[in-house]
C-alpha cells in the first residue's frame, strides 16, 4: 500500500506555503540574512514543534517566517517544497500565502508575490506540478486592513485564483470579512475560508452564507450540526480536511478518533491535505499513509479523495482532464 500511495497522483487543496519552512531552510535563510534565531540548533527547533492549541502553533509559525526577507527567500521557500511534494507524487497544490504576515514586519507585497510567482512558474515548467494561488487574510487582524491589502494587490489579481481566510478562528467570525469577500467576488476571484476547526459549526454556515465561499478549509466540526451536514452533503461543498494537523493542534487526541470516516459515511465531499507540513508531521503522502494505518482505507477510498480534490482544484480544465485520466489509470 505504501508503494501505491507514493505513486498515486495526489492533489493538495489546503497548503500554507509559510508552513512548509523546514528547520534546515530556516537556519540557512537566517544565516543568509544575518538573523539570530532564538533556537540554538535544528534539533531545538524540532523539539518546539509540540503544540497545545492553534495559538501555540501560530506563535512559532510567525516567528519562523521572520527569516523570509527577500524575493529569493520566498522563491527558495516555495521551490524547496514544490520539489519535495513532486517527489512524493503530488501533481497539484492550491497554495495559501499570507501577505499581511509579511507586510506587518516590513516586507513588501511585491517581494513576497514576485518570489512566490517565480517559483510557481518554475515549478510548472520543470516539475510535473501545477499550482493555484490563494491570497489568504488573517482573521485576527482588522477587516479594514484586509480590504486595504486586497486593493493594494490589484496588480496581481489576474495571477491569483482565489482569496482565503485563515489564522486564529476563535472569536473571529467569517461575517467580519463580508465586504472583503464581496469585493473579491466582484474582481472575479473565487473564495474559500477556514471554518469549523477550532471555531463552531455555525462559522461554516456563516462562511457559506455571508462570504459565498465554495470550499471550507477544515470543517470537521460540522458534525455538531445535523442540518449543516445535510446541507454540505446536498450541495457537495468540499471540506479540505487536514488529519495530522488536527492531531498536532489537539482538535482531536489521536488520529484513530478522527471524524474522517464518519464524514465520508455521511456522503460529504472530503479531501485530505497537509496544512502546514513542516510543523504537523509531514506532507500529503504522510497524511495518506497515516490515514491508511488509522482507518484501514484501501485504494478506492484514496482514489475517491483525490478525485474529489482534482474536481475542485484551481487549475485549467485541460490539466484537470489529464490528471483525472492519470488517476483512473493508477487504480
């Protein structure tokens, strides 16, 4: 099964590029930029990757991205992950990135965007990989700032696929960003949002109704609301579930207790993603292997999950058909 999962064409819909920063690259970029880290060694950084909750992770996450200063840094960050993912059989990534997290520390939007876009273009030329671009906004910052940053990004709108909503969910309801998401819709961009991870099931309803999103990132708490489950099933709204992330952030205690099998049994459209693989125990292949061990899923289930992801991915229709055919041949 390990060999099958390695060769299976896999599609990732929920990946934060800043969350792919491995300790080795963190130290390399710190040396290049003359930054003194608060960790003495790579081993010490890895030891810090044990979190009690989402906020504990975010504290380290934002500290780690402080080494990203130049266009080359962002290019190296993305290419490092793209190569690693392609080597594990990933054929498409919808990539979230957080411009506010960089602007707030003095790194320009142009610096981050040009580095990431160059890496996307390089990967699509040199690797068997396509990349969707999701500009994500931090829900624990003001809605006014988010809208301002979105307007500032206007020169890049044509090169984006969607906007998203991430970071600390608790006490930051989706409706806070209704104006931003409406503006993005007017600009022709698609919309996704994190909801129902640490926040309540009601936030999933809100993201659908107030933000008009087409995908829910995480969404595991939907099971707390039977009417919501029925709505998600009837409308086939995709949930981008991140199992190893959920364990790392204590959304659940252990993977064997994860609601993924129940979500599938209820007929929901589920995909598997890695979220922030450098921090949460591995990439998309690791998440597949872990689910096989925890739930005993066979080839058909993993093919279905990746078919779901391909159908919803931000890519050209020509690329989608090519990858769907390749997926079917893998069975």
